[in-house]
C-alpha cells in the first residue's frame, strides 16, 4: 500500500507528463484540421481532394491524443511497459465515449497495475518475456477490460453530461467561466494553475467544444502583450532591462507564450499580477461575448488563421492588453534610480526545500 | 561547490529554459559551478555527463513533469523544486542549497 501512496502523491506530475507529450498531437491535429476547413472557403467539412485528406490528417492527430495522453501518464508511473496497456485502454474507453477523463484514468490505472506486475518474481530465464509478453498482455487485459466491462460506461456518462452542460451553457455562465479561465491563466503565467486551465481547454476540444479554446487563446496572450504594451506607453516607469523584456514579451504574446510576463511579475508582483489577471479576464469575457471559436489547443495571434470570429478575437486581445497596460501603469510610480522596490521580498513567500539524500 | 540541474515543464517551451537561465544566473552570482540540462519539447539539450553528475554536490530536479533518465541520479543528494519557483526564486534556492551543504561539512 505504501507504493500506491507514493504513486498517488505524484498524481499531478504523472498527469502533467502525459499532457506534455500530448500537446503536439492536439496542436498539429487541431491546426491542420482547422486549416483544411478554412481553405474550403465555407463553414463545413471539406468534401473532396487534398483538403479532405488534410482534414483527416488533422482528425488523426486528434484521435491519437487520447491514447498518447494515457500512454505517457502510464509511462510516468511505471516506465515503458505501461505505455501499451494505458494507450489501448484509453482508446477502448474513447470508443465508448469516455474521452479525456477515460484517458486520465486509463493512464493512472495502467501505471499502477504495471507497477505491481513488474514486482512479480520470476526465474531468470523468464525475465526477458515479462516486458514484451506478460506485462503487455496481462496489463492490457486488466486495464482495457476494466474500461470495457466496468468503469468505461460510467466515465462516458460523466463525460456526456459535462459536455452537454458545457454546450448548453447560457451566456451568463460562459462569461463567468471566461473570467475564471482568464484569471487562472494569468495568475501564474504558464505555471501549475495556468496548466490546469489549459488541461480543461484540451478536454473541451476533445469533446468537440471550441468556444472555450477561443476564450483561452485570448487569456494566454494578454499578460505578455499587455505588459509589453505597458512598457511602450510609459517607458519611464520601467528599467532598461524591463523595456527590453517588454519587446520580448510582445513577441512571446503573439505566439501564445504567457511566460513573457514573468520578468515583470517577479520585479513588481503586487502591481503586475492583479493587472494581468484583470486584463486577461476582460479579454476572455470579450472573447466569450464575441463567440470566438478555436480548434487548436494554443493561443495568441499565431492561431489567428484557425479562429472563427477573427475580428472579435483581435479586438478581445486589444481590450485585454489595454486594460492590463493602463492598470499596471496607473499602479506604478515613476521608476527613480537608486530606490529599491522592496515589495518583491515581502510579497514572495519563503520557499520550502526538502533534500533527498 | 558544484551543482547540476535538470529542468522540464509541461509545454516544454518557456519555463524549461527560463528556469535553467535563472538557476545559472543565481549560481554564477555566488561563484558556484552549475550545469543545467533542459528537457524541453524538442528533447534533451545540454545533457549532463556521467562525470559531471558524479562530481556534483547537489542535484536540482524540477518536479512538474517526470524527469527523463532519472536513474542517473541514484544515490546523489537531490532537491526538487517547482519549475515556476525555479524561475522566480532561483536566488533563494541556490542560497538554501549552499547553506545546507555548508552545514554538512
């Protein structure tokens, strides 16, 4: 049981490892799929020729993201032998409608099952057939079987009701969700909280819901673009280093990298972090009102080609960035050379380190 | 004092490299030798050699996603940090490591 506790203590890390391997599938699949729809010129699935093929390439990327997510969650827990049982179980689950949650559970379950299977003592002559035969076969049978004949059904039901809830959300609830997404994505600029919001977005895309991704695409780029804009509007309030960082932040915002805002937040967290959070929430709300949709699990101006509601998208980013820039500059006093900004030390908590020897 | 580190974050494009840079800067400011391997979405870069790992007094590993080939560090002194913390509080981390290692002498 001690083993199980150790594995579950690191659940977040295992899930994030899976997400980390899955992201290129979602991005490649989503963008190619959306591009193929875009190039048909009308709002619909391409019917023939290369565009139809491109569409299927995109769909292939999307389809694979579920087994890959599960496979690498399993990998994180129990290394290579866990990949096959996890991936196969997740695929089976997806066919039943279990989707993203099915993948998470398949990954965790496969990791745990394989972890224990690896502990079975076998005579040396048998050792080589364990990872190639015994573990994949038994592991897959157990986990995929559990999915097919047990938990798959309930997970699918949960997913279906969540999807229905998201699809049927009234405009006021979407705005509330947009605000929450904006706040979370700006709060730690690519850190753990941001990643939870991001995982939620990927889940909605896997269920064929694309407005949340549209909202998120604005939320991730407002902090860096907003801070870059702030340095341009009021250069005297920023050091030379920060002004350089502002240019880099604008670029990073365009390609959807929220981390561009980190240097500013590190230097002056009490004024920067609330400003980027409010700005991101504002931009996200605007995107929700415009009904922006996005099939790629990424944000920033770089995904503009695959956005529907492009004008609304750009306006939303502009609104969010402007709110951030005006708010942070209003809060900041003019930078005077020689005076230390002591708010940094008092605002950040002491970091706890434990040493493993 | 020699430190080695491995940084890795979920999207593998930003925090991975920012935390590497922050740790390098913080260590250099104190005259501590450091080498940081990054495991971004492009793969392993600046890979740590077996010699460098052997000579290291402390290993810093980020804990947000699984570190590849973690077996290389079996038996070493390890400290795990969040990748976000490594970016924002690199100085504190290096300070605490220095204090811990000095107290053990």
